C-alpha cells in the first residue's frame, strides 16, 4: 500500500548544541511536532529514525559541525530529501554559499526573529508537501490506481538493501492475466480496462500488510513485493483473489473465468545476488506457469532449494 502524505502536524527536528537556542526556536514554532538534538551525531540518528519533514541545523557545534552533518544527510538515501535550514551566527557570505552548495534550502541568522523562523519554516514545509504529493502521484498507475512500475522498482531496490542488512527473506511475484489479448479481442478494450482495474484492486487488497506492495508492472502484468518466505501460500492467495472475482472469460483455455499465471521467487538477497537476477528468475517461472497450462504458480524458494507448482483451488474449497 502506498503511504499517504501526512495530515498530522509537520515534524521538525531542531539541532543546536546550546539548549537555550533550541528553546528560542521551539517557542517560535507552536503547533508543530518538534524533536530536538544537541549534537550532529544524535541529529543524524533522529533523522534516520523519525523522518522529520524539516531540519533546523546549527552550523557551529563541537565534534561534527553542521556542514558535515548536512553532507551526511544528503549522501544517505533515507534523509537526502529532507529540507535543511541552517541557523547560525556566522554572517560571512562564503559560509552561506557553502551551506547552499551542500544542499541547504535556506539560511536563518541568529539571533532569530520568531516571525521569520515561522515564515521560512512554513514556506519550506509547503514546498516539501507539494513535492511529496507530486511524487506520490508519479508513483501511481493511471489506469488502476495502484503503484506503478517505477514505484515498484524503487521499492524493490530499497527492500533488497534492507534485506541484505537484516538477513530476512523477501518474496517476489510476477503475475500475468491469462489470455488477456483474447479477452480484449472478444469483449472490447473498455471491459479489458475494467478487468485490469478489478484484478489490480483484488491484489492490492489481498496484499495490504505493512511492507507489502502490489504494482502494475506493464500491460496485463502485475508484480508483488512481499516480506517473508511463505511464497507458496502467498501464491495461493494471489490465485484465489483473482479467482474470487469470477470475471467471465469466454475465450479462456483454462476455465470459465479470468485467471492468472504467477512466477514466485523467495530469496535472502545474499551477497552475490541481485534484485534484477531475482526478477529475471520470477519472469522465467511465470513463463513456466504459462507453458504448464496457466492458472497456476511456479514457486522457487532459493533458501530451501524447494521448487513447487501451486494450482488454484476449486471454487468449492476457497476460504469464504
Ligand atoms: Mg552552536
């Protein structure tokens, strides 16, 4: 599921080695969800953990200074999109230039004026909100309203790296609507679009656990990214979700209703493997499922070495 742009108060991380300065800034910003750090290293931890919408960053601090903290934030994929406003007593033009060169969005000079702090913070929060909305919109498939391929590829890259760190298994599924060209030729393009919308919605609802993602991968192809190693039972769930729609398909060789073929890979994202290779494997399994008679999943568990075929259950055995 796509996370929606937050409606809760914006979260602002205030970083300054002097608590008195934090106090002044905090009093300038009533109504926001404020977080505080008195060192750059603590600020980086909080930025990673709490995904603030904006950071107010002191420049001169003992240990890591604001410039180094900003460079670190901009180098890390999880924090590089957070706008950073420098708050500093330094008035040299070169310092401001350096801050902007490292990617700060604005500069506020101490002693701060509460009205100026509020105005600049509001401006940059609004800009970020609009960027987030655009990004969310750009991540959606226009026909079905679920995630698009761009979003899937991004999420796969992120999840792959996370799985490498955590050692937890990932399951990938590639799904193709069986004989969809025949469906379109027989019923027409508008019912064809409606069929894709209903399949997309069924998959999106069937796989709505926290980190799970269902995407339209192209044409009549869908992709799922799932946490965990239960590829066979998840494949059964996908087959059942589409089967339960009971969309008539008079030109199908595999039954009365629209069905899907599925290629499933469960993997640990171990060193020496890649997300691209796993997707290619899932694609090969999808074609094996089609060649095997459609309306089924071919599941390869790279962790156990187990390879199974999962067929959809007769309607009478479906969980209601
Ligand atoms: Mg300072």
